[in-house]
């Protein structure tokens, strides 16, 4: 036997355990990369424990396949290395989970509210993750509801109900008062769609792998704590407008210098009460829009602050 053969024989028991250990490390790295793609978000302690446990499982496999002839030092060292690598893989997977969640939450940090309280989303918001997708759906439902509401009022000629001159020129608003009831029904259905989208958003927020401060900021922006007061305001305005339509449809009024005059005092009193309610609701709608904008800004700052923290902040 040559010296070269002797050296090769001595190297074999060392290289085989080393290769087995390196193969186990490679598998743990792959698991850390694949876990966020295949599994839902998991708590950090569970990821670390699962990673370390997987490392020990790989060590047992290596022990049966390649470490049986290795020294006790190699066996113990391989166990320690694989368990530690597995725990590190859990940390890496946690970072991956949080990075994905942060990309999702970044839509909320990038939102720009308009003066009327509506949302200006980033163009790719729906593709950033489940929360962004749900929030975009909520915003779309709100936009659609607002448009149908405004278009419905315009289509029915509701603006003419504020002026006897306009109503004389365009009497369609009092020609079909039941249309306001139909518009109310449509508005209620739109509200139900919004409520369903908000419920889905609440679920997505609860499942997000984010710090509680980020979740709270997102919930603040989403307005998930109860019904949308703007919906209640719209329904109340439709009720009051329907009452006004019924009153004016009786045609007990006349043009009094550009204002509504009434032949019957009871009609005049009813008109003043209804119009007072409608003016109050219109002022309330403006206040709700301002509050909506302020809420968006408050929640956005909370999300931005949360996203500035380390991905390894405890959840």
C-alpha cells in the first residue's frame, strides 16, 4: 500500500461526516427559504423550535447513514451544528415572513388620502399581499357606493328640491318619489358589500405576521371597528329627501321670491323641519369626510413607525 492510499483511507472517515453535515445545513437553508412560500405565517418561537427540531432529525438521518463510523466528537459536533443551524433557519424564515408582511403593509404607509377622505392607493397595492388586496377591495366598494349614491341623486334631479324655480323647470324629482326608496335600497346593498369586505379585512389583519402597533395602525386606517358612519349618513339623507319629495309632490307650494312658500302652515312647518334635517346631515357628511382623512393620516403614521422597526421585533 502506498502512502497516498494510506492518506486517502484516513481522510474518508472525516470527509463523509463533513459532507453529511454540510448536506444537512444545505437542506435547512432550503427549508428556511421555502417555508414562507409554502406555509402560513408562524410565531417566532415555533419557527426556532421547529428549525432546531428539523436539524436534529437530519442529524439522526446522518447518524444512521454516514456518522456511524465517526468519532463521538464528530457526532456531538454535527448534532450541535445542525440544531444551531436549524434554529438560525427559523430566524431566517421569520425574517422572510415579516418581510412579506411588511411589503403588504407598505401599501398603508404609501396611501395618500384625498380631502374628501377617499383613498389614493399605490398602483400595485392589490398585488402586495392579502391585507393590501382586502383594503383595496374595501376602498373600491366605498368608491362604487359613493358614485352610485351621487349619480342616483343627480339622475333623480334631487338638486331641484332646493329651489321652486328649478323644480318648476325640472319636476322629475317629484314625479317619482318611490325612486328615492329604490336608491336607498341600492345604497343598503352597497353597504352590505362594504361590510363583507371589511369583515374579510379584519380577518386578514388578525392573521398578518406584523407587530401589534402595525396592526392597530392598519385597523385605524381601515375603520374596522363598527359600521361606516358615512353609510348611515347617506341612508338618513335619502330618508329625509324622500319625505321632502312626498311633501313637494302634493304641490301645495309656490315660488316666494326664489324660496318655497306654502299655502298650509303645516306644510311650511314640515318643510322647515325636513330641510333643517337635510342641512344638518350635509354638514355631518362634510365632518365625516374630514374625520376620515384625519383617521387615515393617524393610522398611516402608526404603520410607518411600526415598519421602521427591526423585522426581528417580538410578535
